[in-house]
C-alpha cells in the first residue's frame, strides 16, 4: 500500500475526510506525491488496526468543513470529474441540480457505500463515536490550523488551496431541509465541525459529545 496519508520521518498520519483539505496539505507533508496523485482516504481506525505500532507513536490529525459546504463540494466534484468517472459520478450527472442530488442520491445506502459520502466520524472516530485522532482542524481556519499542525511537527507549511470541486453555484435548496437531512445521515458532522472551530482540544478515545 502506498504512503499517501502518512509520513514515517515526521511520524504523522492524515485521516483525510473527502473534500476536506487534501490538496492543501499534500505539498507540505507528502511532497513525493505528484500533482495528479490524490491523498488517500484510509480512516484513522484502519490505520490503527493496520499499523498499530505507528498509530501509537504518530501524530494523527484530520480536517473538516461546514457539512453543507462539504456536501455541495461533493456534488460539484462528482458532477464535473473528467478522469475515469465512477458509476456514482455518472449517476450524479443525471441529476438536474443539487436539489435532486440531495433528494435522490444522498441516502442512507449511499452514505454506507460511497466513500465520498461517508461522514467525517467514519474517518476520525471509532464506531462508538470516540475520536481516534489528536487534532481536528477546520477549513474555515485552514492557514491557522494547518500552521498549528506544522508547528507540532517542526516543518514549514506550504499554504496552497487547490480544490478540484470549485465551480458554479449549485443552485437554490432549502437550507433548513438540507441541515435536517445532514443531521439524519451524518449525525455527528455538525458537532465535529463545531469542535474543530472552537479548538477546545480533543484527546484520543474522547467521545464526540452532543
């Protein structure tokens, strides 16, 4: 398995929530990856189980974003992906707009089977809702929070913002209805984003409190 999320020299593992800062973090922590090679999406739990000796010794972190913005970014990315589009991308392209995507494709079944729609808690927590990471940053404070990570690792940050999902507006959709559906399918998403913004500090195996 290629090292697309961890750096043995720096003793760091990046639990990469899809559409949350992978392009921005890659140049600093994973410089051996070419521009076209994406950072992987191994979860913190998978890393712990696969490399327990590294997990115990490494600094493990992740980033999140406002859940509504993340879902819109997923929609843009899947709709406009050009290289080797997956079947899911083709399904998204058949949607008239973001609203149809949310109503028809953002479902419990898709959340369980599409890696890109799995919640942040899947990547950052165990099945009991306990953090498996040492730090969670928020993309709204990308520069500040990534600088904190780099200070911890003793490296100079390269601040880049490359987001393949940028594009036109997704169109109108009832924000209250969207928030309700996110709370149903991603029940810990808003709380994790709030914790990341507040930077009150987290610890491994600490529960994500409501």
